[in-house]
């Protein structure tokens, strides 16, 4: 009998499948449905920092300093939770489900919402995921000053709460290993790779700006796989992989690369929550076929630390060149 139990952010999960922050986790009923479907944990749909600014500050004035908030002002903000409602959601959910409940804040600065992290902890959240992304628009700021934002946000929150804190970040980082090393030194507990963002678009008929968003595809898995494998041998933070995970095979690959958990969203929208139990069954069958009793017996078995001595280029650039030279 195989055991899919895993540890993530100091929490014990019955399996490594987490339902990612999304519309699938925006209410207690939906979160209970995720638990009933077999999920090991959930990340509640994000509380956006712009909502906190609207409640406690003047959002219109704040957008002069934070132009990233513009799109939320125009369309998104009315649909997001207020902080009190968000904390109520956490409290009610914790009363009705047994799986870990991870809160989420979508951040663009380090100065507005430390107090809300405390409220989230008091509401009963088992951990907090900070969803961080900031567009570089100032030509006087270098990459290091931009990435300092991640450290400032982590420090600000870690100084206020005792529950585990993870960061969910995008791919646009100049030196990801350096940044993660710095975050490790500031007490990072977990790292979610990578976020998917809305992207700008232009309506050529109305001559207006708009945003667009697409679900991930299976091909998106490979870049996540690379970075999980490269980072997992040395970072102290638990890695949670997300984006491009559409099969049990994809989950197994990421576990072999060193991830602790995976976060699913697109596949659940496309195929329904029932796919979680299907994935669990397929992972169990694979483990039995390989005589693995627990995830820890094979987690990270094929990460960069365990493979670089005999195939150092497999996670680096050379394999790309090998593929190109065969194409005519």
C-alpha cells in the first residue's frame, strides 16, 4: 500500500495535490467540494492589495504611485474580497474542512497590508501565500532594486505573523537562484513556481486597452520542470509547482524533479474536480510499479543535484542546441 502523504510549509498533506488560488476556492462550499474531490490542500482565491488600499487609503491617489493598480480599478476590484469578508471566509472554511487552508494576498508593495497578514493568521489560516509581481517601468531602477521588493514584502509579513509564508512569483527574474538564496536567508518557507498573469491586449475596433488571460497548456510544464530541478537541491523552501500540470505523469515528473506539492487550476476548469482522484489513482499505480512506498523515496531523485555529475547539460542550454541541430 503506497502512501502519498507529504509535508509542505510544515503542514501534513494527505497527498501533494493543492487546488490553486482561483475561482474554484473563492467560497466555503467550493473549498469543501475540493476537499471531497480528494485535494490535499487549497489556496483561497487571492485578496488583492488594491482592495486593502481602497478600504484604508485613497485608491485613486495611490494609483499615481502604483500604475499596476489601474486595471483593477477599472474592472477587477469590485469582484474581489474585502479584508473582513476574506477573514470570515477563512474562519468559516476552517470550521468545515480538515485539509490545510492557505490564504493568499496579491501584492505590489510592502507598506500597506502587514496588519491584514495578522488578521489572516487570527482568522485561522494554516499558511499565507504572497503572490508578488511588479512591472518595471522606472528607467532609474535596476533589477536588484526591483527584486528587493520581494525581500521587503517577505520581511514585513514574517515580522508580523508566525504561520508559514510562501511566495508565488513569475518567471521574469534576472537571477532566480540569487533571489531565492536571499529569500531563504530571510526565512522563506515555500516557493510557488510560476504564476500566470493577465496580459495586455488592444481592441483595434474600439481603440481601447483590455486584458486577456488563457489557461495553461501541457507544454508549459517544461520550464517549471527545469527550475524545480535546478532550485530544489539547495533551497530550504518547499517548492510548489504550478502551471502546465494537466496529467498525473506531469505531477510525477515534477516530484522527481524535487517539488513538494503541485497546484492545479486550469486542468480542473477544463476537466472538473473529479480529475483529482484520477490523478491520485494513477500516481499510486506508478509508485506500485516502481516499488515506491512513499513520495520521499523518489522526490528529487532526478533533480539537478542528483543528475549533473553524469548529465550536466540536461537542465541547461545544450539540450536545446541538440534539438535544433536535428531540425532541417
